[in-house]
C-alpha cells in the first residue's frame, strides 16, 4: 500500500499512484557535421506526478487537500518535506505544488479522480553546483625572459659611455627648464 505524506499531512484517498520524471537538458553540439555530440545544459529538478481517488462523501478531505496545495510561504508556494518510498528512493526529499491540480468527477462511481504534480525543491545537482561555487581565477605565470621596462633593466642595457652621458644629463637637468 502506497502513501504520501507532506510534512505531517497524509494525503487522503485510495488508488494512490505516483510517477517520477527527471529532465536532462542538452543541446546539439555537432554544428554542420553528422556528429552526435551534445552540450550539457544541466539537470533540472524532478517532478512527482500524483494520481488518486476520493469518494464524494469525503468532501472534507478534498477541501483539506486544496488548502494544502494552495498554502504559501513568504509569497511562494509552501515547500513540503515528502515522505514516500518512490520519491525518496529517487532522491526527492522536498517539493512544492506546481502546474495543475485537477479534480474530475465520476458520477457513476461517486468519486473524484485527482491529479497534481510536486516539483523538487533544491535538487541534488543544484546542491552539487552550489558546493562547487564559483571557481577562483587561476594565476598565470610566465616562465620566459622578462620584457619589462624597469629602470634597472635599462641601466643594465646601457654601455659605460651611455651611463656617463645619462649621469651628466641628470646633473644638468631637463631641457627648457627656465
């Protein structure tokens, strides 16, 4: 027997059926070739699709389910801790209502067929990306000879006559100083 618990609320009804969906985004990286290369665009959060039935006489359960689905927290849909074997086995621990919550009447069987979707909150790939953080810029080093314009380097390149002329030039002072 399957069950679904959102925080401390047990989803009512019978015939509970769930499925998990995960989306892996990629893009064709083959250009104009026949290559099958793909560019990874990230892994999106999982979605838990839930289907169940409720008898007409359990109308209060439907009202409570609607209240849970419409609950908000800080202006966004409330995030629930999910307790379910399928969701937890797939690594989905938290989620919020997303998309459509659909309630169809079945007069013949005197029940509602209900379906809704929970979107994963903070997926495992998202946590891995957050852990990696932004990569620090690497420091580049140059192993070749320096080509800088430091004064000392210029001094070394001057011949002895040039050094004397430079010394005299500095003692006389700059041109047109009057």
